[in-house]
C-alpha cells in the first residue's frame, strides 16, 4: 500500500506542470443574462500586484476583480503573464507586493494548512489536462475527494459519476488516460475540477492544441459551468473565438496591466490601440488558409 501511494504521488507530481507544482498539496454567450446569485460580489479582488522575473516586468501595480457567477476571460498574447496569474491565485508563487483577496482572505500571506484549505475551494484545469497516467478516470476524480474531504466510498462514487455525467462522459470511469482523446482528457480534467464543489475554476488556455470541433465542445462545456452549475470561472487565453464565445467580461492584459475591461461587445468596439492591434492581428491570422494551387496563403473572402 505504501509503495502504491508513493507511486501515485510521483505520478501526480509528474502530471502537474512544473510552474504550478511548487507547494501545491461563467459562463454564457454574450446575449445571455446571468441568473447566478449575488452577481455584484467579488469572489477575487487583486490589488496593486507587482512581480518581476529577473529584469522582466510581469505585473506592474496590477488590479483586477472577478465577480461572483461570471466568466471572466483574461486575453492577451502568449508569454505576457496570463498563466502566471493563475499560479499567484493558487499560492504557488508569491508577488513582490500587492494583495490577492479570495472570499475575505489574502492569499499572499497564507501558508500551510490555511492555504491548502483555500486551494480546495479553487478548481484548476491545466492546459495539458494533467491527468495521472497510472490512475483510471474514476481514480483521477476520486483522488482529491479522498485526500481533501471526508467522504464514504459510496459518496465518492456518486460524486464522480455525477461529474462525469455533467461533462457527457458516462461509461468512461474505468478507462485509463492513455485511452482518451485530447478532448476527452480535457473534459475529465473539468470533471475533476468540480468534485470539490469549488467557488472558482481556473482555465489555462483550454482550447490550445485541440481541433476546431473539439475546441467548440470545450467552449460549450465552459458555458454550461456557468449556466447549469453556477460556477465562477477565470479563463486565460489568446484564442479570440473562445474569449468572445464564453465571456461575460474580457480583460485585456498588456505590459503588466489591464488596459481594457468590458463586455465582449465593448471590447469589439474599443478604440484602445493595444486592443485594436491584438484583435486585428488575431483575426488576420485566422482568416488565412492554404492555397493548394500555389502552395502559399491567401485571405478568405
């Protein structure tokens, strides 16, 4: 039994991306209106956050609020600190200054058991899904319940089956991660993030590496988290389709600060040069398709 626990712990550590591993023990379409309770209450309030990696500035007196029941999308190009913000929210990375308030507690000063209890209320869906390869789908979902909650085996089975049903993966609980497609792994990761009934779920580039059909299904799943499960979500992405499809609000990150924040409609109409440049560049890339006759690229009309 001891050897098996050691093997599971090693697999679990290997499954989680290194940048998140240190110390680690809403959504609707634009036209839909949120029905979640207390929409004006902030689940997360980030104030005056500052962080550098060496000489590189990541956050410069950064401020952001995540409202209860919303799907907030943090939008911006790769490599500017979007995923780093998730590490800060999980407490696996400390800022140089500033505060991160989660339900009345400052994450930046918590440690040990207090931090672990708070983390149990935050679900995380990694870009790589981070499933433990030596465990079945059922065991991947059951693990946090066994480690962090006091549940009977019958209760654990009921919760796991309920969450798999929510992500349309009935009948997969005995499969191994190697038997799953990329989209199925992502849905299992979402189901795992739900088993502790979190107050907040974080998504790190949820559609990266997925084909358009699978990516659409993942976007629909994020929508359903808000519409059906009333879960507050933060999605970090550079994918415009995902951003405008799932967001209640979009925050544009540039040079360590939020340079624009508003509804998808407001972001589309923004005159902010940073927003205009990013949207124009992203749309230009997405409108290119290969020309089989000349082997080059051309704009679709």
